[in-house]
């Protein structure tokens, strides 16, 4: 399988690639820089956008236009054209040692966001659901690094992971009513590979980037490994489908944990990879926040 890389600077911790069908652009973040980037496949233009934050954990597309940024001190609306951002809400205020991590929008426009304590990654993080009226519901707590949030409305299913626990869980979820069922273990990974960011393709299969595992894994809805894709980077972080036909798979990666020798051996570490997986993805849900 041919794997290419975008011509952007290597990210310390690239994360949360999101394809915007309205602008036909790919968006992603460098959590630690922090930085917000966009890529226009038609022109080949890559742009670094100015944002104000200590960390950017994730981002989402807004129904009202623009983006939602999950920054360390809260969620912000962001206008890419003016580069203006305005505060919306912080689901976990008064926790200066914490930051926001993986986030995802469900089919009802709710935004889900995980938090973590980056000083020691103790199991004190949580996942919150923020509704369009800005009400907050705690979904899960006691997590070290919440990750892999993904929604399959056809099966009424929610996926999430704790990267430090090497586990991805699934549970029944009705986005319209807000009902969440009991969780079950969907799959586990083997050290050193840890489950990081996920996306779901048009067939309802879950794709997961294995941090420190150097590969993407496609899981069938019953948790079986359907296929794996070895990558030229050891620390992929997240993936999404994009392009005009949603048939391009974009993969972010990290360079931060690598030594100088490892970076020399992995020249694409921290870059955004692009590959053709031979199938299509689903449009990203838009948040009503």
C-alpha cells in the first residue's frame, strides 16, 4: 500500500485529523506546540492558524460554521477566516494540571471530550458529554488517557479507550435520547502498542491508531481484527477519512517521544500520512455547540 506524507513540519504530538466537507479541507492539531493546521488537497496549500491556548487537545466542526477547539482551559468557538476565538464552557474548571484530550461529536450534535492530568497520567481523567445547551454530563471517570471516541449511530454504539489501560470499550448509546448502556471490552492491545485515536468507515468498522505500535488496525463490529496497516512511523495518533469522496485515510503522528537517533530512522515521524485504504469513510458529525 502506498503511503505518502503531507509537506508540513513534523508535529510534536499531531492529533485529531478532521475532514471538513464544506471547505474540502483537512484540519488537525499539534497538541504540544500548540498549533492548528489545515490542508487543501486541490491547491496543496498547508496553513498554520493562530490560536490562543497552552494545549489543543482536539477539534470539531460546528453547525454554525467554523471549528470547536478543545483547549486546556475550555472549549472555544473558532473562526478560521478571522482567527477569532470565543470561550464557550469548561467541563472541568479549576484543574490547572489537567488538559483536554480526544474529542468527538455524536449524531445529535453533542460534543464528547476526554481530560487527563499530563503531569503523571494518573487515572483521574474523565469523559464528558456537552450538549448544545452547554449542559454537562459525566460519562466516565477514573481514566488515565481517554481516547478513541467514535460513534456508530446505525448500531447505536459508542466506542472509547483508555490508552494507558490498553483497552477499547464499547457500549450501547442512543444519541437522540441520551441513553447509555453498560460498557463491554471491545478489544485490548499488547504492549508496547496502545490504542489512540479512532474513526469509523462506511461499513461500520472501527479504525484505530496504535500509539507505539506503528500501525493502524481495522476492527469488525464484533471486535475481531479485520486488517492491519503497517506505517513508517512508530507513534501514529489518530485517523480520519477525507477527500472529495471520503476515500483517503489521513493519519496524524507524534515525534515527541523519539530520540534523535529514532527521528533519523523515522523521517516521517510527526507528519500527516495519507493512504488509500480501498474503502470510504463517513462524513464527520457537526456539533451544535
